[in-house]
């Protein structure tokens, strides 16, 4: 963290441009080494203020539907890949306008829309999402291959006689994992779907690759990419979201009050439920700069948000000194899956969005208010 916490609004997400560039350079090195294409998965990070910067390193974006496709088309202007478990009839023609690649979740969807693709007047690459029925994700909520998953076509349901017009296969089976998981996954994909890969132009490895994590094994990633390129002559796409913004952003919060109920409690102006919902959904305990585990330092507090949700609790942290109203706390790794998932439950205002430029200047990109809350409701 290289910014003055007193110089930004509270609460606010602060993204450091230099840290983002460092991540992008790591991905560009993989691109240069292998010739693969890497796309930003907007579902994880959609701070379009930095899309022109990201576009200098990556090939474009992936989208989960119409709005993300349009955002990537308008704000980055490079490749737009769009996948949905089921496309909506009334949105599909507009999705065609913004997309270069479309991935269908089933052969029924492909057959429903393929003529509209054919007569769209533009060249669009189409693919089918496959479910290799192999994943090393232990939590079902995040596992695209768990029993009765709605994502992708399994081997037993694959329809090779429906591949006319299909130029690629897509799988997404990972979440915050290293490249050894990818290597084992593509062996399963190769074994099950190899005969069909011979007919394809490209394969998409999906997301969940923690490429920018310090312990990530780049050599195995490169070997995985080259395996598919050399065996089948395929172009290879990856679509990380979290890895693009991993460890690039912070959430600055302020202590509003302290109280005691069996242990010291601090109420902040930021909410786990509203501003960092993955803390409750994953769940996980985010790091705060200068703090320790419970009882590691002299003063341990339970930190909670200002909403009426009893479970709006961020976690227990220890501090060197007692907390006082007005103290600023800085949560780490708050760029991805925060801005894209936050909400205004209880009428909570959204944190400001701040970009620290490489020259050290702080740019307040966006501040929110009552209008943003009200216009979502009616």
C-alpha cells in the first residue's frame, strides 16, 4: 500500500495502478512465451476506468451476458467473448452486435440460435462449453462440475453430429487454483474430448487460474498451453478475472464506535454483506494492514458492519492499541469480486472508487449517493 489513507473517502476501494501493471506484465509474459490469448473475465473485475490499460496487455474480455458484452465492447474495444447458461431471445441480436465469440451451454441453445449467428452479417466464432466432470474444487457452490451441474455438456450428452459451425470447445472447472490442477484437468479433457478437438480451431481453458499469485507455477501453465497447441494445433484462450486484479486493491474503512459484549466489538462504516460479500459467501477472513490473528496482539476486536444483519461480521482481529472512533483500517485484496458484487442493502452507500496512478496521484473515479440507491428500486 503506497497511498495516504487519510486522503481518500471512507469507505472506498483504492486500486493501485502500479500493482495492476505488475499483474498484467506477468500475463503478457505468458502470452509472449506461448502465443496464447488471455482475456479479462469481467465477472471478477469490471473497473472500466482501467480497461484501456488492461487492453495494452490482454486481448479483450469475457462476458456473462448482454451488459458485460456491451461494457467490454465500448470500454476496451478488443475481443469480446460471451457465454451464458441460456441466452435470452430478446437480447440475442444485441449480444451479436458486441461479441466476437459466443459459447453455448448446450446443443439445444446452439441449434436455437445458430441461424441468427449465420445471418448476423459478421464473422462470429462459436463454441460449446463442455463439462469434463472433473474438478478439484471442494466447495460445491464454486464447483462447475459438481453433481447435476447446469454448466456445460458432458461426454455422454455430447452430440458430434451437431458440430457444423462450431469452431471451439470451452471448459471452466477451476477456482483460485494453481497450474498443476489445470494440467490434470486437460488430461481428462484430452482423454474424453480429444476426437472432437481435432475438428476445432480453438480451446478455452476458462478461468480460476491464479496466475499472479506468488507461488503460481508458470512452467506448468506454459506446458499445459503448449500441449493443446502442439497436439491439436489449437489456439488457446484463458479468461482469468481474479488474477488480473489479485492483490491490487484495498478497502479503506473507518471505525464508527466500539462496545463490549463478552469481547470488544468495533462497528465500521463498511459492511461485509454490502461491500465485500465474498467474506460471507466464501467465507474467508480478509487481511487488514497492521493487524494480527485474535489474541496475537494486545487488543482483540470483532469487526462488524453498520447494517441490521446480525451476521454482518467481518471477523476477529488483534491490534497493538485500543481502537478509537475515527481510526482508519485498510483491508487487502479488495479489487476483485467486490465492486462487481456490492449492493445497497439497508440503504448502505457504496464505497467510492479510487485509482492511485503510477505518478502517485489519487484519482477519485466515482462517488455514490442517494440517487444510486434510489434508482435501483423503482
